[in-house]
C-alpha cells in the first residue's frame, strides 16, 4: 500500500503542474528581480553623491557591507554595533588602540562622534574641518586669547596632537621638549638667555601651548623669580650635573621670600600641607593659569585632597560654587577657628545671612541651635541632597536632639508629615512667635493641609471643631488609634458625653456600634447637616449596618413606624431588649387600641400585658397585610386559634 503524499510534496507537484500548463516562456519572464537600496533611498543617494570624501562602500553602492538588508523599519540595523563595526576594516593596532594613551572619545565613545560613516567634505570623513572637529568637545576659549601660538593658528590641533592615540600624554606627537624643539631651537643664544642657561624641557610648566595674554605665551600667573629669569634662586646652577635639583628643603626655600608668620597671620590651626611644609600641594612653583600660582582652577585644588566635597549636591550651597569658592569660608594657610574657618561658625553664616538671622532672633521662640549659633548642627555648609541643605532627612536631624520623641512616633498610625520626615510642615526650624516653634497656632496650623475639611462649617458642628480645638481629640504626631485619636473613640467621646457613659454602664441592652465605641459609624465628629451630627436620616443610617431591614423595603406591608427607627428604639442603650423604648406591649399599645372590641376579638380577649406581639407579628415589614411573620403554623394562618388554644372566660 502506497503512503499518502505529504502536503509539502503535494504543493511542489501542484506548482510544477501550474508552471507546465502556462504559456511557453512565462516562468522565465516572471523571475524575481532584486532592487538596489538606492533605487528607493534616492534622497540619501543624492546627499552622499555631493561629498568630496566618501566611504569606499558608499562609493561602490555596497550598502550591505554595513547594513542588514531586512532591518526594522524605519531603523536601519548595522551588522555589528559600536566601534567593533569599524574595527572590521580599520584594525585596532592600525589606529593605535594598543598605545598607552587613547583619545577618550574613541576609547569610551564612538568613532561616529568625529567621523561621518558615509562621507564628508573634510579629509578622513570628519564631521567638521580641522580644529572645528575638536571644538565639538573642547572649549574654544583657551585657544582664542590675545596671543595665539603660531603653529596652532597656522595648522590647528593636528600640528602637535594625534587624533586617535599616542605614546605620550595628551596625545602629543612626541615628548614635549622634543616637540617644542622642532620649532624653538634650544641651542640658540636668545633661548638660552631667556631660560637662564637651563636646559628647558617641560615647556608647558610656564608657557601655555595654545594661547595667552602675554606675547611669550607665559601663563597668567608667573612666579617672580621665573619672570626675572632668576632660576638659580631655587635651583642648582645650570652647569651642574643635575641643574633642576632645588638648593635645599622646599619649605625653607619658600620661607626665604614668604614669611610663614605673615601667611599664617598668627592662626594656631594650620592647614595640614602648610604644617608639613608641602607648599607644592597647592601651588605651582613656576607658573599657573590661576591666581597666586594655585595649581588647579577654583575649588579643584581643594578637591584633590577633599574629594568628598566635590560630589554633586541636589541642593548646593551657592557660596561654595561662586567666586572664590572654598576660600569664601576657609583660610588657605591657617586660622584661629576650627576647620580653617575665616570666622567663628555663627559669624561666618551671619556674614551672608545677617538679615535672616536678625529677623529670626527678633521672634519670641528661638531654636536652641540657632541661639547657640550652631548652624551646622542641622545644615551641611557645602551642600546636601535634602531640601534646605539639611545634614540628613529632616526627622533624622531633629531626632538627633529630640531622641525622646522617636519612640512616641513609632505608633500604628502616623501623621503624614511625620511619616515623610517633614517636621517643617508644622514647625519652623529657626524661630517663631508660637510655642514649640509652630508656624501657626491652633486650627490655623491644621488649615495648611486640611483646608478642604475646614472650609465650610455644617448646619450642626461639634463644639471642639468649631472652636478650632483639634488637639482636644487628635494627636499631632502619631497615635495607636485610627484618625490619630488620643484615645479609642468610646473613651474619647465619653470624656465629654457623661450621660452616654452612664448609659453604657447601666443599660440592659447596648447598641453594638455604641458598645464597641464606633461612634463615627453614625455621627460625623466634625460637622453635619443633621442634628446630633448624624451621617444620614433614619432609616438610611440604620440600613448601613442592618442590611436585612433594608430588604424589608421590598415587602408589601410596612409597619407605620418603619421609617422612623427612633419611634421604637433607643440609639445607644436601653433597659429593654433590642433597644426598645418600652416593653413590647406598652410600645404597641401606644398606637393600637387594645380595648377595642375588634382588637380583643382578633386576639381572643387575651390581656395585652400577657401577649408577646412579636411572637406572631414582624415589627418592620411583611408580605401579610396583618404583619404576620413569613412562616406561620397552618391553623394560625387560617385564624383558627381555638383549634389549639382553649380560652377561659373570666368570671
């Protein structure tokens, strides 16, 4: 028996049959023809055609040398990502990736930061010509001062630097001295005279290689002995084997001209490098772009030893970043104050914040830390990641002194500002005219957040609420009770409502909600449109818990008092079962005339006091017009009471 043909084989046979049945030559005429990428991407092709320098693959229209043919539209997918793609053709060692110093943009970035992958009008397919390509990352200003180095003006950056990598620092083409010697002849008499006969090698120690304000390209700040050519004041004679060695101990050498007493100004607290005689920790002995021969710009000279102060702060102290930076507050050599402050901490802060301090000290209650002038107790003078330049989150800072409050705040329910550590939501951290440094007194403070609750008073208002005595009932920080109540609802309400407290103790029957102390199940503790601060009118208020009673609305017959629960029941407690106002027969007798002949006949002339009305009738709603219960004894349903009961006539 032959096996059935597979669907794949069947399809092949069908296609072959269709091809044979067609017109002669039709299959050959409808062969798939491949289009080139640039047949569709004409705008791209036109743009690349204008380039003076084009990538070889672009010239030859070999897009698939780099791109995948079927990529995600509109994203063109490369066969490889990043610089690895370029290294397929441009070998790593050929562009210097094996050298000690590699251009950071090449090492950490991308070739395409400088080069256009398709083509350019600049050599090497650079995105910009000459030095302009460098200025995409490097600031132009250092190259545009009054006197520009001739070779820089003439040839640009490429005169001295390699673009990819070098064996020398700063990507120099050769060792610095040898590179400069290519133009400036060290053996020439003028050169020797200018350098005091010393074999100058580290040219950039004194000269700026790009531009400067001085015609000799000297840096902005030059040591006087260097400017006068008196190198021998510090160094051994130029004729000695080691002419660049200094003549003695460095600190003593500097002290010949710079008297320590004048630098220290009598301050007993010395900067560590000054104490150790390490002048070169901060100063360059020859020349610098910075005033006073400081070896680095701005705060950087300080950050070399104090890097932790250089972190980026979300809230930075402006004075640290502007002008003199660290020197706005600290002395560079010595001081009479700790941490080299130029003045006592309180005076230091007051030098900028004098108006603020004066205004704060004029208020009735001043924070102890401010009164002592201990600003750094709470604030970080350099900057912080916390609003207000706090040393840490507000609550952590405050609890540093108010540790006794931490346990009080560790409750089940916490005021939101406390939970978020925002002490300043209610308290002023510096001074206030209110006790406990509160921003406002009483309800005005609460209004800052709870304005919507307190905006409109109701027709009926709780007395503490209308008088703004929020703290009569609520804790300000945290509580073990919902709603930040000072006590559980029952105990709290009974403090003022003594009658209800007595009812709770003395009554036979207590409303479940009342007994549990769930006063707010029925009453609004602040304001309401109804008397007694009720949340709703009866019976809707009662239906909130008594769902089965609400179902009675669907019944055919409703007891007349059904819509006024208070007609029969007490709201809190009663001496009768089911919170009834009176015994059942007395309560029913208030509406039903039990002496009426018809009533007596219907009830077999039984004395009302002996009857339990609710044994037969439902008190709220029924399907029966006589309010009988749903399930009744059949003889009773037929009104045949005497079938079971024998009535005795009284004599």
